């Protein structure tokens, strides 16, 4: 980011904010609209490292897989009680102080000066959504998209801590069904749907082979989890424990065929 006090032309920046509530984890509350539209706003959670401090702000470059880099300038502080309608000095998440990240995203390296006025404007724009999220206290609360604004060109500068650039790994877009939004997952990792399919198919095969294991303990169901309880053959029937019935032999043969097909499909899927 530029350390100068004044720019010849206004710099376009996009505000963002992250915090938590009493019963939620750390969440993105407000994000630039262009990141929301592109389904990339989760990067804010990854990039904004740093300890809470009132004496400095952080500057960090984000390098994704595309040609465009992003430049973040943000501060990490503790959420004030008055900003969420509470008494006292700080808003608490249970016994803990509540962290608050406020900052801007710039799409050019010649970003704005880090000033008290800049962060006061970010705070003014995001505080209503931060309060709404904190009071809702649920992960279902939607992320608020924000347009750009002209960064203040003058003001009282604050100390900037430059962090190493964040370089994103290869990502593959997947759909987060729980929150109804687009998120990212590492390329090559099987999606939850594929894992469920494989698990269900393997369970069916094991059941057909008479080897289905217990879901919780991993042991074959039986008395005390030690092994299967086999019925004692009827006296005089000539049947024994080592003489499987024709039905069981057919089931095992069918299971072997299904298992072979399943393994082939999984290998093809993961290529």
C-alpha cells in the first residue's frame, strides 16, 4: 500500500468485516460485492492474519490463480460493547473478548494511505451489519455485499505491518449446501457426495458378503463386539459352521462382482 499522504485521484476501495458472536465461529459479515458475485469472498477469512492491536494495521497481498492480485489493508481489534448495543467496554463471546477485523480491499497496488479516517469510514459503513450478525447469533445470517467508495486522501496515518503475500493453492469451486453459497475446496479432494456414495456402496458389499462392520466400533456385530453370533445348526441336519448355504455362496459371488465394479468406478472418478 502507498504510504503517501495524498493521491492525485481518489482510490476505489471495498470495505469488509469479520467477527464472531456468542455461539458462532469467526465469520465474514461484510464483503466486497465483486468478491460476492465471483464466489471468492471466503479468501478474506484466509488472508486476515494478525493479533489484535490498537497500535497498527496490517497490509497483505493476495495472489490467486488468476492474473489479478488483491491488496488488503485491515486492522484487528476487539469489538466494542456500544457497537452492538451492550453495556460495558467490550462485547464478550462467552468469557472471551470478541475479535473484530475491519478493512478494505484494493484492486491496484497503489492503494490508499493507512489513516484513522479510512478505518473510521470502514467502521461506519459496516457497523450496522456487524451488530445485526452479533444479535442474530447464527451462522445462517447472510453476508452483506458492499460497493466501493473513495478512500480519504488525507488524514492521520497509522503504523502499517507488512505481512508476507498470501498465495492461494489450486482450488475447485464447490457448492456449500449448508449456507447456500459458493465456497472453495482443494482440487483433487473428493467431494462429500462422492464419499457418501463410496461409503454406502461399500456397506452394501460388506452386507452382501456377511462382513458388515459396526459403524461406531468397527467390529463385527455380535455379543460384546467380539464377533458374529452364529445360530447352532439343527441337530441331525448335517449342516456345519464351515458349510455355507447356496444362498450365501451366491451372495458372496455377487458381492465380489459389485466390489470389482465399485473399485473401477472410484479409480476412474479420482483420475
